[in-house]
C-alpha cells in the first residue's frame, strides 16, 4: 500500500464532540472512522476530563499523523462561548498530550474548503462529507463537521504544496507509515518542533 497521511479532525463541544479520521493518498481521501463523543451531564471539570480522556483514546486507537480542530466562534452568549472554549481546550490538550501537531481552522474556512461557501449549513456539510468520502448514508452532524475539518486540513496543505513534500523522516518515528509524511510536512511548512 502506498504512503499516506492520516488526519484526525475534531469538532469540540461540551455536550457533543465530533471526531473524524481520514487517510490522504495524494489527491485521494479515504474515510477511516467518525463519530460523536456524547459527554455526560455533571460537574464541568468531570465533563472536561471526559472529553480529554475520550479524544486521547481515539487518537491512540487511530494513530493520526496530525490533527485539525475547529476554532471557537464568538457566540452572542458569552457564557456559551466560554464553555465551548473550555471543551475545545480539553480536546486540544488531549491531542497535544498524544504529541500531535494541531492545525486550526475557523468554521467559515472549513465550510469554504469543503462545500464551496462559508455560509453552508450543517445539512450541506453532512451531504458533502457523505459524497466526498463515499459514505453510504448521511453521517451525524458533529461527526460530519469533524470530517470536514480534517478534509479542510488536507486541502490546505495541498494548496501550499505540502503534498509534494519529500517523504523522508525529519522527526521522531510515529506509529505508522504516515509518520514520515507528517515529519516531512512539518519541515516543508516550517512547523517542525525545535529540539
């Protein structure tokens, strides 16, 4: 099988955190898995720990080369925005704890890259993800948003020419063959971690 890069997308939320994983083979995208972490009600700290634990577990199970996460948008309700930011922080920390480089995109950037308009609604994102990734049925909205985030990351790197980066490892070994590509992408984009 040819080399590939595996990207994990995350759509953070305090009640429901979506995740989606794709493999990128040159210009081809392949669906790996997606779903929604349903966060139990309870104390805020416990809910954040649950997000942290579950996102980390999924990252360990799927072994992505790097991750992508949706940026927080400013809601009319400051309290809601604060809660969303905390959920996002728990997810980002979980990804960083797995030593993953995380790329961040606004909801508008994600919709523009995947649907063609920054004003796309959730149903349009769901339909496009099903179509782009050849899924047999419509996927859950939060999972579709996470997949769209991963696809946006793939397209962003492709536009910057990172897909043509050399396939030599410039960093520590990851858990699958996509590690070489991740390290090469980091070097190509000037994102390699300092020793």
